[in-house]
């Protein structure tokens, strides 16, 4: 659009100069060629400037050579070339047509004529250089901004890596040690006791402790990676493992699974984690309660309901972050579903997960 407008301006300048002349002359052909060449000024700035010099020679101060000199100045770093081009353009504008050098200097105003010719040529060159410097400064500022953003990102990643490494050390030194101790004591109890129920409970505790240690080891590896590359997560649970989860929960629980469609891994994990968190809450807040777990496919959605009765024993105070259900609710929302919970009339609790099938 800008190129077309500049060509139109140069063409209008040419028309105002030659509209009263005979139909076609050599001068009009040469100057018209220079004006038409402005369409290629960005690709061939020096050649286009050379083609527009006859326009200045025949017309004096003309738009086409000034536009071409501006384009040349905006695209080159050779200052000597711009100086020579400005002088040549000024000479073409003031050199008397069909006259010699003596005729130019015979006029007492020759110094003013040279100054008036050099002024627009130098202005075009300076303006082009100004645009070039502004463009380069803008590009340099963008590079500096990107470099600063990259430095800030690297600093943030370094801080996060240090925090992840510290968290990994704490998990390895404290949590792993205590879970390992639980597994060892449970194994010793399983071997030493003669009570079948105690032996079964100790075996369950040991199995869960070993599984927890394995998952904890994978989590520590993920934290120590610090975002440096892809890291395998712990083996992710599936619906096929719900039976083992319920069977090893130590709760009087019944699992009922209806006809379910194939679910993608994120939804299977959401179902598994919801049942896992619900059973954990039953153990902590409703000891002795019976639990009913139902999975059904109805109305184009997967519904998971975990309901427990009222506790039969006094709950033991255990540490809790109180974020379990909120985290599961956020997971459900990300998958396009919902998670709701409510107290039941008989003093129990019900969690309901609904996911699109």
C-alpha cells in the first residue's frame, strides 16, 4: 500500500511537469521509467536510485529520486555511498540542461542553488538513516527483552529446582525412613504372631507400605529431575486395580461395578483416586463403618458413588491437610465432570463423582 502511494505521488509529480508537452518525448520516457522503477525500490534500492537520477536531471527537484535515495539510506550502512548519492542527486537537480559548468558559476546565486539542491537530498538520506537506526534499535530492544525474560525464566526454574530437590530430600530422609520402618515392623509382626487376624492385618500393612515406598521412590525421582527432561511417573492406577484397593483397605466395603465403556487413562485415574480418598476418609473419620462403592454408566456419564454408614467407634485424631476432596473436585472439573459430597440421614457420608463417558 505504501509503495503504491509513493509511486502515485511520483507519477503525479511527473504529470504536473509534462501535461502540457507534446504527446511523447525521450525525456518523458526516461523519467517515466524512473517513476515505474519505484515499485521495486525495496528489492533493488541502488539500481532504482540510479534509474531515477535522469528524472532529477530533466525535472530538477522531483519526488522520484528523493524517494529512491530515502529507500537506499534506509537499507544500507555504507555512509560514503549515501554521501556520493546525495551529491550526485544535487548536481543533477541544479546542472543546467544543455549548458556547461561556466554557465552555472556565472550566476551569482550559484552557492545558494547548490545549498537548495543539497538540502532535500541530504534530508532524504538523513531520514532514511533515522528510520534504519530506529528499526535496528527496536529489534535490539526486542532481543534485550527476550534475553531478560529468558534470564528470569532460568532464575525461576533454578529456584523451583532447588525447592524440588529440598522436598525430594525431605521425602527420602523422613517419609521413606518412617514407611520403611512400618514395613519392617509389620513383617516382623506377621512372622512372630500366631493370631490369623493379626497375621493378615500385618501382611496387609506390609504390602501397603512396600507399595507406598515404590510410589514414593518414583515421586522422589520426578522431583529430583527438576523439569530437566521427561521422567517416568509411578505406575498409574487403573480400574482393574479397584478390587485390590478395596480388598486391602481394611474396611468392610462392597464394590459393585456395572457395565462400563472404555475410559481414557486420566478418567480411570480420577475414578481410582476418588475411591482411594473416600476409603481413606472412612478409615480416618468413620472407623467401623461399612462402605458401599458403586460404578455405573447411565445417561452418557460415569457415576461413582462411595457411601459409608455411621462410625461405630470413636475416630482417632490423625493429621489431615483437608485438601483431598478439593483436589479431587478440581481434577473432576478439568475432565468435564463434577464431584459432590454430603452427609447422609443415618450419620454417614456420601461422595459422588460424575464424569462424561
